[in-house]
C-alpha cells in the first residue's frame, strides 16, 4: 500500500467513475492519489499537495485538458499523461507538442496506464544529465572512431562500418553518457523522445546489433556499449 514517500498522482477527469476506479487501482500499486473533476479543482490540489505526476483528461467541460496542459507546462515541470477518447491523432499530437509526456487512449486497460506512469516517472525523475548534442565531426573511444557526418564506425583497420539511423542515435547516447548504465526506458526516451512506446522491445535488438558490429573487427578489443565515452 501507499506510504508518505510513495509517488503522488493527481487524476483529473470529469467522470467520477473513472476517477474513483483509477484512484483505487493506483493505490493498490503503492501510489498516493488525489482526484479532481476539472481545471479549478486541479489547480486547488496543486496548491495544496506536492504532486509528482498528473493524469489529465482532454475532453472536459470548461477549460479542456489541452489548455490545462499548456498552463502546466508554462508554470511547472510536472510530468503529464493525457487521457483521450479521440480516435484521430490530432489531439494526441497537439498534446505532445505542447508538452505532455505521454498519452493513453480511452477505453484503456489500467495496467497500461500504470506501465506508462512508471515509465514516465523513471524518465523524468531518474534520467542522468544529458550532455549537449554532438558537435564534433569525429569521436574516439577505445579502438573506434565514430564519424558523425558519415554515420560510420571506423575500426583500427580503418575500415568503416555503416550505421542505421537507429544505431547511430543509440551510439551517440552512449557516447554522451560515458560510464553510466542506462536502462531500457532511458534509452527509449533519449532515442525516441515522447514518441517512445513503453512496450517497444526494438531497443534490445539495436543494442545487440551494435555489440555485434563492435565485435566484428576485433574480439580482443570488445567494448561494452554502456562504457562508451568520447575521448577526443
């Protein structure tokens, strides 16, 4: 059950049944939960409680969820997950563009929302410092050189290994975070951003392909991607 140190979730939805069911479900999974039936109640709860994440419905009477999300993003850095009944992607795209961290389409399984809450909180509360985007043309680590312009990995034999776009993004994340072990959710966030799917396992295959390419030139100089760092 939840404790005083459990993450505090604010559920904002004008449907009482949805609010109560979500509150009950999240409490069963060790979250503290506060509910609000609209924008005015949401703002009141934010003033009175230290909230860690907001689950925000889009379609509500009065000030809708998109407007509330925009207001939240202008004044706070609170993670926001949008709830939407819209079949079209327009509202979801707008929500992501104005700063929502994720969205769930109604009707939804509470288990999916729980997974997304946990993933967003890991990304926003536990991400290590991210260095600036790569600005040099080449980065050296161990016996390898990453050619940023050509998107190639060059071994000590001076033969180039081409990288796919996904592999290049993943490798630059490792270079920007040397000596740091990154979990799946962090890798997804750095490479896919807000479009990341919490159930996507393709990142595992990309790490595996990078390791194979790293091994392909010299098994003796194999480097775990988690230890990559730009040594110029």
